[in-house]
C-alpha cells in the first residue's frame, strides 16, 4: 500500500491528489548527497562517514518506528546536471522516502525546485547559502542548519570583539557563490561594526587551485591587518601549507571560516580564528556534556581513524533531525507517514542533537548557534583545538524571518558586538 501511494504521489502534479495512508514499509529509503571523490571529498567524506555511522547506530537500535534506514549515496563530484538527474531518478522511485542533500550550495539551489516538483522531502545537511530561501519558498525543502548570514557575521563579531583596531582586510575565497557571498557578508558586517574598515585585497581563486603563490604574494604586498578566507577541502589545506611557508600567518591575523575541518591534517599556528559554521564541534562544552555525542565520537574515531570534523557533525545532526521528524510524523499519522506527512512534521521541528539544538523556522531555515574561537595547543591531542570560544545564540545572530539579510546587516552597530557573549565565555 505504501509503495502504491508513493508511486501515485510521485506521478502526479503537485497538490492534485491528497496523500494516502501507508502500511509500515520494509525500510526507509534515504538518498544521501555529498562529495566522495575529487578535491571536495576532503570535506564531503567526513559527511559520508558520519551518515554511514549514524544510520548504522539508528538501525542497530531498531530503526525509526521499527523500520531500518536504507541509504543510497550519491557523489556530487559528477556535476550539477548529473546530481539533478540522480535526484530525479531516486525521487521517482517509490522505495525512496527522503533526501538528505546536499553539500554544495549550487547543487542545493538546483535541487530545491526539483524537490518541490516531485513532492520529495529534501533535508539539507550543508548547503549554507542564504539565497536558498531568499527570494523563493520551497514547500519540500528544509535546512536544519544555519546559513551564510549568521555564519559570517559571527566571524566579524568575534574579530571586532578581539581586535577592534583591525581595519585593513584581505579576502581570499573560492570563486563561486559561497565565496562571493561570504566576502559580501563579512565585509558588510565589519563596516557596520567599524566604518573605517577597508578591503585592501579581494581574491577569488578557482576551485581546485593547486598553487596559491600569486594570491599569497598579492596579499603580502597589501599588508592587511586581517586575512579572511572561507576556502575549504583540499584548497584550504594547500593554502595553509603554502601561506605558512611564506610567513603569512606571522604578519596578519588570519580567519579561516572552515578551519576546524583541517585541524587534524595541517599545522595551523596558534591564534588563528576558526569556527564550525554552526555549533557542530565535537569538543564543545555542550558536546562533551552529552554522553551520546561522546559515544558517537569514539565510534567514529574507531571506525575511520580520525575524529569527526564539523561536516561530520552537521551530517549526524541532520540525520537526527530526519529521525525526529519521522517520529513526530508517526505519532500524528494513522498509518505509516507519507512523504507529505514527513514534510508536515519538519515544519517547526525542534530537536536536541549531538552539539546543541536546532529549530526550523516558518521559512524552513534553521536556527543554530554559532561557535567561534582561536586555535590553541593542547597536551591531549597532537593537533590544535579551539580555545577562547564564544557561542553566539542563534536568535541573536540570525536575521528575522522575511527581513532582507544584507539590509539587516546594515542595521548592525558596535553595540551589537557588545551585546553578544564575549570571546572566552563559552567554557
């Protein structure tokens, strides 16, 4: 009965026929989209690994409502057209119930209208771009994570609190929407906090750049107080190694927005501002106070040979959000939830997870705290950890529903920074 209903729903134009109650299925079909090959796999594979482990643990505990999850993994490295094609193929399969997609913001933007068209619940696990819900509504798309606005305003606030005299800024970000958006958001926030801020260098190397020597020379020549970057994956690792050799970290304060993801693989010096684009750090005070988190981290380390960096925690938290939505839908349904029942359950979902909590707002965007700090040494591990942390409340650092995010940034002032928790206060 369930497969009949799902087949019927997938074959019909949106909204033309109400969803039907279903019998309990043999499994829950879940598509999981991430990068598992190419340079972006340095970021995507931790997400893939976390999905595998979290699904194994949920299934070992009896699944969701007694039904195990059956994942299908899709490599985003095949390009946008291929990713959309795979999404369509899976969504039209009556055995598929929900998509956890995607890593790339560009892929998310392409998949969102397809999810609506095919009435397939799509729960984004990364997909930071604030543009996802900026000018369009998506009935079947939900983001139980934060967007680029709170993520990069948080870095500007942390820098303004710790180094208010820094005014000369250099930016080196990847040459696509994620990089350009981050530059605009960070610069806008910095100028709101200090009108004397000026951008002395703004560079956007292509994804997959092997050598950053030209960019490093231009940054060094500009003599910035601060270097901000949201490079990620293999690009970030290459930049750190080359910039360290050229002394860039000695002459400027450096902010690496995705720096936590490479702490175990590179030799970052002390004092680099890093964060986790949300609250997903496995060593945060909230995470360490959660026995479920500690067990997940230990299992991840044993299975994959390294600790789970923040993309892994984002994926794990996202699957926990899907599980919570299913449990909510099961409680509200007469039979097994349909795709529409799951979509309804995701509306306004509030759930505690491995590193804090998330609330899905009426615009389907997530409210998630932001954790930012600086690299510092520790005797407990052979890599730096994050110290002097601040945990910025989601409600405080996220624009209100319906408000233009860049206009909201323009309303901020130094008093906004003073109203936030101080660096070092999150212990």
